[in-house]
């Protein structure tokens, strides 16, 4: 079989194996942790792929990030699949398969080694640490940015073969697309510089070593650094935009809450823990809460592991340059996610390892390959051991995928492996509430509040519980506490909206309108807010305000009752032709128009 055919067959097998291992994800649903904000409760995404959606995607700092291509990807999925989670998961799985294939083809091209490249791609394909990136719909951004990152690396190989402005611009364009998907690929210039050393052999100091001669000639380190300068400027621009977005979204944690020395210690421990979970992927969770403190012994042990590995890599720098490249790949690509600038409440996250672990995979595969070659170990034995390792990881991945089936399983598992986790307590409580187990849910909300008294989410959940129990005063106190604690716009908007509904129910309409308007100013068009604002405007004969509120309402939540309310507002304003159209829409959505009319009258207080 020719080399080209063997590579094609190996690539096909890798894609098929990846799809088979991850196929159970197609039976999973959405989860309420960020999938709601990205897809299921996001009106902009649910507008589908329109010019207004694209414009919003490029101008919003929603979710404390600027990643317009990821938003567009979700909007396209919504247009194709609506609320069918299988379609959204299918798209994510396809992206992961593409990334596996790209990684294999690039390594084959750069190194000339088909088997080793295939093994690195296989480890990347089935490692359980990557389950979070594939099984979590909201993490589409990780998969998409990785695809553009790998395409940029491939374009760079094309550029290296024959340097020119057109080829370089293609690298820059693909890099920009990656940054517009998720800024985790910001370290691409560093990665390209590492690849210049090995396996491309572009660095002059490597000219005499036994490297694959991919480039036409070696260059000085200074010249190769200057070559990356335009890409570095893109990285700087992305970093500035990202910090602005995260500060605007309240995601950056203050130094008062997480001191710098604690962040340094957590970074050291996290570097070591990612490696541990790579070798022994157990107790994986969707979120690892940030510690209040870290034992000095734990920090010292992590620092010792990193120092020993670094010293070992340094000692082999001349004979095994792939070790230095793989190690610096790991250390460098994790820097944006390691928490030196703390964003969010996680100490580390499995999804952050999606790109960095390629470095250790290179070290392991090429290192073991050279070790076996020196000891004349039979290739069949090495292949059998490799297949066994991949199968073992595939089984763990299969099990890990099952935890992502729904909210209840996900948070049950998270609390089992990571107790004293206030985020998990909150989300497990919400899963119980959706099952109608509200008393059990409230107990978990209280536990979350006890674990993290400054957590606004648990206060919001306890406020909702109190409101459902009819304790308006307790609910008001909880919502006001949310407004004191929360920087997140969605949490603040939810508190304002819920306060408005309490005052609306008590017929304190001026105060209700004040809170509803505050929620809308945060660009959160909750259906209940729009509905109640429209009803208040109807009562006050403010026709334009009523029409405006109900028009926004049917755009967010089209239903028979909402269209009937819009028809009534249009009729009262004397816009009978438009009122007839709205009434026809109400008939279209309604199973019994008489019941629809009754429900609308009850809402309007008639």
C-alpha cells in the first residue's frame, strides 16, 4: 500500500474511532449550566442566522467574552436543529473529529512519521479530559477555536515551504478566526516558534542535529521572532478585547478575593494536576472550586514535579528536541487559562487542557518510540501496548460521557467526586427543583449559601424558593442581597425582574415598572417582564408602550396568549388591520381560542 493510501486509511480509522467513542453524546440533552445562556434561553441565537444576529455577535460582550464566530455557530445550529440537542451535539462531535484528523495530518506532514502521528491524534481523540469540550454544547468555542488554530498551523507549514505575503496572510486570517472563536489560542506565535525548532528544523542552532528537513534553510532565532511579530500583535489585540469583555461581564475576580500569591500557588498546583489527570484521569468534574488557601507542602510538591520534569527535558535538549518542544507547548499554551489573572470561580477546568495536552502527548509518543527503538523492542509489542492504552482511555471516556446525559447525573457525579462545591450544590438544587423536589432543592441552596456566603447565585435561588412559598418579604431580602453581591448582568437582571413580579402581584405598579425597566436596561428581555409591562401599559391606556412590550414579547416567546394580548393592544390603538393579523397568529398557535381569550383576560386583570 502506498504511503498516501496508508495515511488516508489511518485518518479514516481515526475519525471513525472518534465518532464511535463519542456517539453516546448524541443521546445527551442540554444542561442548564451555560447551555441556557448560549442556546436554550438566548433570544439572539434563537433568531437564527440573520444579519442582525451576525451584527450582535460581533458587537456583544455577552458571557464576558468576545467570540463572534462561536455565537454564529450556535445561531446556525439553532436554525438547523432548534431545541433538538442531538443536532447541537452532532455539530460539536464533527468539529472534534475534524480536529483529530487535522492534528494527524499536520504531524504526518511535519514529521514524516505516520504511526507516531496517529498515536498522538488517537490520544487527543479519546482522552477523558477532552469530554467536557465535546459533550458541553456551550463549549463549542473550544472546538471551533482549536480547528482554526490547527488550520493556521497547517497554513504556516505551507508558508514555510515557500515564504510569501499571501501565504502569511492566510496564517494571520486563520489565527484571527481562532481568536474570534475563543481567545485560548492566543499563544499560536509561541507554538509556531517551537515548531520552527522541531520538527520543522528552521532554527539555525538545530541545523546540525538529526532533524527532518522540512524548511528550505535554517534561520536565526531573532529573524524567526520578528517573523511572528504581526501574529503577536493579533494576540495582544485579542488579550485587550478579552480583558475588556471579562471586566464588563464581571468575570475578573478582584485581587482582594484571590491574592496574587494564592494565584501563583494555584497555578503551580494546577500545572501538576493536569499532568496527573492526563496519566490517571479520575475524579473529573465540570468545576473545581477555587480554594480558600493551599497547603505550602502541596505547592512545594507541585513545584518540585515541574522542576524535575524541566530539568529532565533540559538534559535531553540536544538529543531529543521534541521533549523541549512538547514541554514548552504544555507550559506556554496553558498560561492564558492558568489563573494568573483569575476569571470565574474555578481553580482549573478540564476544557482548558484541550490544546495544552498535545505537548505531553508528543513527548510521550516520540519518547517511547525512541526508547523502544534503542532497545530493539518489537514493533508489534509497541503497537499492542498503544492500542491497549487507547482502548482503556476510550472506556473511561465512555463512562465520563454518561455523566453529561442530563443535569441530575452531571451534578450528582460532581458532588460525589468534589464535595463542598457550592456551584455544584446550586446546580444540583436546580435539577431537583425541575423534578418538583423543591424542599430538597432548597436544602442544597442553603448548603451553597453556607459554603459561600458571598455567592449571589445561591441567594437568587433562595429568593425564588421563598417567592414560590409565598414569603414575599424573604424573597425581597434575598433579591436585594443579589444586587449587592452580583456583577454578572444576568444575575442582576434576574433579581430586578423577580422583584418587579413581586411588586406587580402586590399592585405596586410604579415600583414594579422601576424594577422591570432596570432588568431591560441590562438587555435581558424576560418574557414575564415584557408581559407585565404590556399589561400595565394596557391598563394605563399607553397604547404605544403596550404595543412595544407585546411586540418584543412575541419575538421572544410566540404563543397564543401573547399574540392575543398584542392584538388587543393594537385594537385599542386603532390599528385594526395589524390587530387582525395578530389575532390570526393567536388562532394559529391556539388549540381553543375561547380559552386563549379567557387566559389573556385573566392576565390583564379583567
